[in-house]
């Protein structure tokens, strides 16, 4: 372990491990949860959130359970927290004993993690041992805390004692105000081995100065509001063009309209979900369910839109033909996988899901995304090759611009994934929580940008020949898109027209390429 005592490493492991068990909301509920043994301590992670400093710092503590007088305050409040020990443990105590077992609530800022445990005493212990107590370094039976000379109150320690041989004890209602911006952790810790088997129930309320949204995601509410307006603006411009050239509308335009509408709904519902979360401290299940479903549908249809555009649907072929079933099957599978992942992330209590479970849900989505990317670029290559053979320069230029935009988006995605991995890998304790909102915001902006590019390239106009399929130009199907209604035979006139327009019939060209 090098020069660092084992206890310091244990504190680091507790902090990292607790990120997996963080509650999904600013009201953290505990339902008869068990304490976990680590070294000579038993602990329960009560929550961790990024909190901004209170706007007004004239109060430090309060025993009131109401947050109405605390507008502009940032705090952690203990609401009806109860500790329950086993009957066996309680029976060992004297009924008249006033302090018969100690449970400590420890609130610390993540940068102060080295001040918990005996690292500064060159000890591996988290709880004070008889040897350290005899040396006057700490109090026996309590968590070792290194009190700094600059701030004697932090890390904050709140003690609760069991009374006599009672099995339950209620923690005194208390509100701890936060006067310094940081990532805060809450632990309930027990040093007495006779309290093994103790459970906790109740809840704690965490609030930032402007509402209950955790500081890590609070900026996203503004992002969703901005994106709602952006989709609305794009929708208005698209609607004007749609109405202006309604006689030249092709099927693809309806698909684009649907994706714009879904994007607008998703961002609006997301905004109202976060606004409700900010005012109540809990995710509204019905609104969140709608937001998750809109998001999954939009993600699925956006990828299908990119795929069918890459295949030349509506431009070099009027239908997808026999491949339609495979496209739809991929879309359905992707929707189910994405919906399951989104539901776990936003609706499920994350305490119920281990890291392995999350990986089990993430991997299928990643593999399906890879399938979409491979299919999109292979289809684009075939479409570009076909347009080059036919020397259809207008459509070729259209698809070259689309390919360039898509390639840039993929490169940006790869670069951003690398940044995201680096960001999460170098910040396991989320000390850079104030920057975390940038990661999901980027993906929303990239998705919007790609949709805007498609809207520009395939905008309705009075010259539909540049983007729509016209039977008289000799547009044909590839193997993957053979029409169910068309005939596989060409008339002599068709062949002669192809020779006139393109120089050689398709079969001769294919023979030459072979």
C-alpha cells in the first residue's frame, strides 16, 4: 500500500463504492437498510450530492423540519431517521443506561476525505482504538476525525445514542446548512461491534439555494429549456417550407417532421420533469415515464431516419422493398433496449441495481449503435457508388454533403466518448461535478445538429428532382431494396434510355466493375 495507511485507502473505497448506491433524487429514503462492515467500522452511505453555498449565511443550524424560512439556503435535513438494533444486542444493555450504543452521522466534503480515519495518526483504523484513546488522539468508540485548525466544525459529526435496552432510537431532527460549495457525502457509522445487525430507516432532504435539483444536473434544466426553443424554431421553419411546397412533399419529409415533433416533445417534457424535480425533490414518475418514452422513440426514429436516408429511400428508390422488415426489426430491438436502460437510469432506485446489471443493459445499446453505424456507412457507400455510375450530379452532391456531415458527427462522437471516459476515469469521486452537465448536453446538441443538416439538405422546394425519386430518370433498386410490386425485366426502351442517359446499361457497368 506504500506509505498510505490502509484506513485511508478504505475511506477512498467507501467513497467510490457509494457512488453506485447513490439515491436517485434529492430526497434520500432509507428503508430498513443494513450497515456494511469495513475494517473496524460499520457504515451506511446516506447520499452524496454537489451542493452550492447558501446565498445567505446568517444561520448555521436549525432544528426546524420545515424549509420554508430557508429560501436561498443550501442544506441537508434529517427527517424521521430511525436506527433499529437487534433484540439480542438490546438485551445485553441495562434498562437504566442512558447511552447504550452510539451511531454517528458524518457529513464531509469530498476534499476532506483524508480527515476521516486514522491516516494522520499512521493507523489503519477508522474507529478509535484503545491504544489511540490512551494516547489522547481520539475518543474511544467514535470515528476518528482530524479536526483542522481552520474549521473545527467540519467534517460535521452528529451523535445519536440508544437508550437502555430499547431496540429503536430516533435521530433528533436537524438541519445542517452548507456555506461552502462542494461535493458532500453523508455516512452513518457505528464503531460498537455489539450493534452488528443494526438497520436504518427514514430520509434526508438535500437542497441547493435555488431548489432540490442536485448541483450536478441543475444546469440541464436550462439546457432542456434552450433545446425546447431550438426544436420549436426548427419546427416552425420546417412547417413553413412544408406548407409552401406541399405539392412536392415526399414520404421522407413526413418522417423528418415526426422526428422534429418528437424532439420538441422530449425536450419540453424533460424541462417540466426537471422543474418539478427542482420544486419537490422527487422525480414525478408519470412525467419521467413520458420523458423516457419520448427519448427512446426519438433516438430510435432518428437512427432509422439516418439509415433510410443513407439507403437512398425516396431519392434513388421509392421503397425499401424486402429489407423493410430487417430495418423495422432493428428499430424495435433498439427501442426495447434503450427504453429498458432509460427506465433503470431515471425511474429505478439505483440502490437496487449493481454495476454488473447496468453493464448488462448498456452493452446491448452500444452494440446496436455499432450496428446502425456500420449499416449506415455501408449503405451510404452503395448509394454514392450508384449515383456516380448514373452521373446524377445533383443527388451525388446532396449525398456527399450528407456523408461529410455524418463523418464529422461520428468523429466528434468518438472524440467526445474519449473525453467522457477520461473525465470519468480521472474523477471517480465526482470532484468536477460542476462540469458533468456538459456531457449529456453535448449529445443533445449533436443530435439536433444532425437533424438540422438533414432538414437543410432535404428541405421541401419547388425543384424536387434534386432529392426525390423519379421513375422516368431510370432510378433502380439495389438487391437489398427490390420492390415487391416491380418486375425484374427491362424493356428495350428502358435499356436504350439508360444508354442515352448514362452511357451504358447497368449490367454492362457492373460487369466492367467486376
